[in-house]
């Protein structure tokens, strides 16, 4: 293993190269943000460029390359060999990870030009491939792109070549062009690598999802996520890409103002991250897939409770398989005038437990506890008859929060007909 970063002993690093001979070599070179002052007492070349000049001579027998570039490092002639018009021969390379600095504008992002057998893993940040042909193939199981632009036709070529692809990640990227750039694509079906297990799309323009939806089928992937942080991706578009309609029976649901997590009985997961100020985008898929009927457990906060109950009541008020509810409470940001549930109640005959977690920096108030008890009134009393309610502090460290919550609950619980007594949980 050869590893070097600014501040490391250069002579010791070069000694590793000299001893490596022709053995397959794992290499990790990090130029960092700023290059260190050179120790004048050392005998080898007094610059980071000298390190990479030595590295270049050994790239032919590197099997695993991790390279993090700096602005200065990209100017070195030895480094530029990776981006020359003539492909650099790296016959033994199997995994590749290259990151260029964020200061490099997208139009100036360099194209990595190397020659090797198809790689098993490719991870590129602000660096593009000169061509996927030769580098991507049946051996390729992982493709990870971040902070770069790539054309639709390049992605099409990669997915077509990587027939055994297992993991694909796209972080803050831009997809250029459109479906018309691939001859004959208009009438074709999305590609569906049979071993595809995990897909993640983070931020980027909304059109990325439109294009990926046409290009790649994620219906059989174990875990798929769309996360919108720096850009806005409409949740409706994310939902369409996730193909929740192909999941079958939904076992669990976790929802908040910041995201959605769904898991089916076979362990397949779908995630949406971003601003979920409304849950209305879920109405159609909940109704069509009868998610309410198959749901075994759900997790949410008191803040989201009423919106979720309205969603349940509008798509099916009978929840025959629901067994567990996990509900989080916090006085922080709680508004005493939050609307209470006023629609038809929900029947959940198999409901067994409700787990309440208390968190926040403020002590629970009477209004918060009243709101919590009223929230349970969304279910028919018969659904609550055999329920055990446990509670704890999220971080298992603030007994004051718990004690106050219990004190207030016991003070007013007798005034509600649907009360369920609490049991302190682990």
C-alpha cells in the first residue's frame, strides 16, 4: 500500500515504491489544499511533483488508485499524463477514485484518459472519463459520480456496458443533452441491470430525474433514494422515479417534514429527502397501492401526525395489519393552536404498541401532552384497548423531560375516554 499526503514523510513513501517491484499496488495520493514546505534535510526530490513523478513510473502495476488533486497538482506535467490525448496504460487497474478541486469550473473539468480492462469500481468527482469504452464493462459493479456534468448518451453507454451494475450514485451533477442524442432510444425501454441493488440521486436539476427515469429502471433495486438539498426536486417527480408502485405490500413508513422512508415486506427500501411541507403528493400512490391496508408500522412526529392521519383516512380508514406506532414529541417549536384531527376515526384491530420518544431543549407543557392524547383519539377506542405505550428520551439522558411528561400525562389522562396508560421503556 502506497499512501502520501502533504505533511507525510516523502522518503518513506518513495521507499514503498522502490520495494514494490512488479507486485500489484494499492495507491492513495492526496495533494491536499496546500503543499507543505519541504524539509531541506531530506535526500529525495523536494516537491510534491517529484512524488508524483515517481508514482507515474509505477502506475502500470497499480490495481487500486485513489487520487485527490489540488489546483497546483493539476498543473504538474506528471499529473497531466492522466489527461493526455494518448491514453495512459494502466493494465492492472481494477478500482479508480479521482477527485479534482471544487475550484475547477465545470466547463474546464478534465477528462481522464487511461487504458485498462473494465474496472470494478469507478468514483469520479469533478473529473470525467474521456470515454467509457474499455473502462466500463461486465466487471463494473459500482459507479459513483459527484459534482460534474455528463451527457445523456455517455450515461446510456455506461449502463449498457455495465450489465452487472450493483450500485449507482449521482451527487450534485448535471445531465446534458436528451433522449434524442441516442439513436433509436425513443422507442426503447429503460435499461434494467439485473443485479442493481442501490441507487442514490442527490440534488442536481430536476430534469436529471426525468432523464434517469427514461434511462434506468430501479423497480427491482433493493434501495433507492432521491435527496434534494441544494436544489429543489419536486417530491411528485421523486415518487415517480422511485417506482413505489412496484414494491407490493408496504410494511413500514417513516415520514417527517424532511423526508420519507418506505420499506416493503421483502426488505426493499425507498427514500425521499428534502422539504415535505405537504403530504398530498402521496394521495394517489397510497390509494392505488392500498398502502394503508398493508402497513404494519409507521413512525412520525406529533407535528406531522394530523397530516398523516388525514392521508390515512382519505385513502383507507381500515388498517388491519398495523401493529406498531413510533411517535416523537418535542416542546421545541410546538404550537398550541395546531389543528386537531376532526375526520373519521381509523380502525386498527391489531394495534399492539405505541412507542413515544420525548426530545428537545424545552420541558413538555400541558398543552403538548393534551395534544398527544387527542392525537391518539384518531383511532377507535377498541383499537387502543390492548395497546402498550412505552416512552423514553431520544438520547436516553434527560430524566427531567421524561418525568415531566409522565407527571402531566397522569394529571389529565383520566379526562379522556380513550386514554392508554404509559409504561416507561428502555
